[in-house]
C-alpha cells in the first residue's frame, strides 16, 4: 500500500505530465496546420526542451515545486509523529497566509482534532484546499500557548527591491539614443560616492565653480558622448574603490591638448579631440615601442586600435588620483598628500636618471612622462590600467604596492 506522501507526489507529477502533454499536442497541431514538416516540428520541440522554453520549462518548474512541497510535507508528517510519541493527541489548525488566505484554510482556523482526523479530512499541503501544495498552514499541539491561534496569521510580504533599469541606471552607460539623455545620465551618476571638500575652490583647473556637476557635451557627437559615459562609469567604480570623489564635470576647452583635468572636471578640446593622427605618425610610434625606445606619450600605445580617447581619458584620470587621494581636510586640498609623495619619488628618479641611462629607460615609458612628476604618474597609470605593464616604470609599480594601490 502506498503511503500518503507517495500518493500526493504521484498525483502531482501525473497532473504536471498530463498538462504538458496536452499543451504539446496543441502546439504540434498548430504547427502542422501551418505546413511545418515533422523534422521542423521535432527541431522546435528539441529547442524548447534544451532551452527550458514555454512547454518544458513549465514542466520543470512544476516538478521542482512538487519536490519542494514534498520535502516540506514529509517534515510536517515527521513532526506530527514526534508529537504523538510525546503523548500529544490533539492538534490545532493554524492558518497562515501572506496577506490573503484561501477560503478552505480560513474556515479551518482554530479547529482542533486528532492526527487521524486531520489525515482523513486533509492536512496542510495535502491538496484538499484551493491553495493545494502551496499551503503554508501548520498543525501545532493543542496545548501550545500562542496568541490568536484561532485567527489567520498574516505574514508580511517582503517588498521587492526595484532594480533601476531606467534611462539613467548604471547599466545604461553608453547606450543612450539622444545627447540630452547622455548628459542626464552623467549628471545623475556622478553625484554618488565620496563628496568633495574643496567647496568649489579651483586649485587645479582655474575654472568657475558654476560648471561643477555639469556635463557639457555640446561639441561632441552622440557616439563620443556614449563612449565618455562608459569611461565615466568605469572611473566611478574605481573612484569608489580608492575612496576618492567621482569625476564631476565635462566641459570644452581651447588648447593643443585633446583633454585636461582639474578639480574633477575633464576638459576637452573639440579641435584636438577630432584631429585624426596620420598613419605615418602611428607607424613611427609602433616602431619606437617595438624597439623599446621612447614613444611620444601613452596614446602611442593605441597604434593597433587608434582609440586615443580611451588612453587620453585614463591619463587625465591619473591626474585626478594624485589630486584627490588621501585628501580629507580642506587645507590638504592645496597640498594633496599623495601628490607630495609622487613628487618625492619623481625627484629621486630624475636625479639617478641623469647619470644612469639604463635606469632612465626602464622608468620613463614615454618622452611626455619626463615632463614633471604629475605627467610621470599619469603616463605610468594609463599604461598600468590598460594592460601595458611591461612598459610601466618598475619604481611606479613598487610605489603602487607601497601605497596599497596595486
């Protein structure tokens, strides 16, 4: 004789199988009516089976729920047996629901009966009720002193945390259709993270504090705006990791350099940004890098992709690091602690490089890195960040490790 649990599980599996067969027959009939061949129909069904589609995906879900409910039912049955062994003869029905109780269970709330009585009329999860195997009610010892056991216990449903899939969510970086949306994305996302403490006083850029928090994409294309947003998104994550403020602005500037950095604001020269470097220039840089000689700058290493925007962006972000790292007091803003460290190590390197050509060649990745301490740091950081570690200064890597930045 099969036990109660076996009967319940067998019925559930049989019902799920029958429902799936009926659905499959309906689908096959529809496909045959449209003129599909047996081979094509078989391919469709196999694809549904392997991918967990509408037909077989639903069957899997039903079987999974049947197993889960079966385990819970077995646990409840075992508990009832333990109670009986302890001398408890009667049990009270406690109705539980997440804000709503089915009519069948609600009518039983507070009823008392023996284990045999409940086995006869139907226990929780036995399938007798409208809620069937999804029932959450319990049978507890009748002498249990709980509150309001004669009334349904309504559990509080956990509120689902809504994931932000809107136009300005992090995942939308680089995917916008209009320029105005790219700007709104940047202005909304830069606001998170560590706050600035300089209160708008510009030491590095000399720009008006009025543009802080503004991203003026006026002179760039929609494709360029999306590209910058993807870079901004990655830089925001890195800023949070380093514990420094996120970049907070984008504006147009005049000058021979495509980009500059100051006070967390990227300045972009429309003319220089859109100027295409010649194939001849890229060829020269490629040969210099191959021979281990000094190329012009970190941008030279993009000779394969010619994606100068990415390397220029990270060069400017390197300046953001030495300007903002470890700045926790207002007075430190004008004398950033980390920037002072960079200057000291650069001075030591420069002194030794004057007399040791080999030492100089392994500690300066480009001619631009020889300009000053800030450019030395930015150039090395760019190559380190973008996978050109073989050309990064050995002293720079050691410096990063000493400061916990590797």
